[in-house]
């Protein structure tokens, strides 16, 4: 089995990787992308994931571990493995704000129109959830980033149950740092 943490970029996947690592699960990361002002505790990425569309031969390295795979690449996971997937949900406007601030901190001008980017992300979410619900070798849960940060107990319990109640919930909770929730959507939508 391979555990996947997924979602749209800036949806809380790095936080989830930190939590699962603290819970006692082994993560697959290469440390190439270092922590910075945009992800103070690190990105927890594995460079080979970016090649998933063309080369999935490395997936054997992920067996029994947790690896982060953005939602746009989930469709390229081969069906010769069994997957448990945590799919991070975050308000799209918060994601867009977080990405804009990240680009600003990096000194990179934002080229994409926010409205078209929002539509792209919304389509990606629909496609990813549809694909996940049709797979027989992929079991998944959705975790709300907002709920996880603001009131972590219930979301952590949900994650622990998904993995058979063998995770250390207290250690997972210690990974949550509310001060890093910098781009809160002012309008509380209640669903995310």
C-alpha cells in the first residue's frame, strides 16, 4: 500500500505530511526543496513525483510510505498498487491568495488571471474527485484545511480512523501551528 497526500497546491498538503510524519508514518521526501518563507516547516516533496505522467517506475520506493502527489497527477497513478489517499480541501479563494503571496515573496510576477485560475482549480477538483470515486484500488478521505487548523481534534480523529486507529493523535496535533494560517478567507463559508 502507498499512502498519498494530495490536493491543489497550497491546500495544506505540507501540513498533512508533517502530521503523518509525527504520527509515526514513514514519509518519502528528498529534501531538495527547502523550507522558506512560503512553507516555514518545509514542502515534503519528492522530485520524482513530477515525472509521474511519463515515468512511474519509482513508485516501488513509496510502498509502505507517505508521498505527496498534487491532484493533477493522481490520474497517472498505476493500478498495480493499492492507495490510501488523504485529499486536502481548502477554499479556492484562500488558495489563490496564498499562491499570489508566495509569488510576491519570491519576486515572481503572477501571469495567470485569477478568475481563469479559479475555474481551472475548480475543474481539477471535480475531475480528481470523480476519478477517485471510480477507482477500486484507491480509498480516500477529504480533509478540510480550515477545520484541521482551527479545530484539529475531529479531523485528526477522522484521519486516524482511516488508518485503523494506529496513529499518535497527540503528536499529530503538535504539528498544527495556527499562526501559519495566514490567508484566511474573511467570508466564513462553513463548508471548508
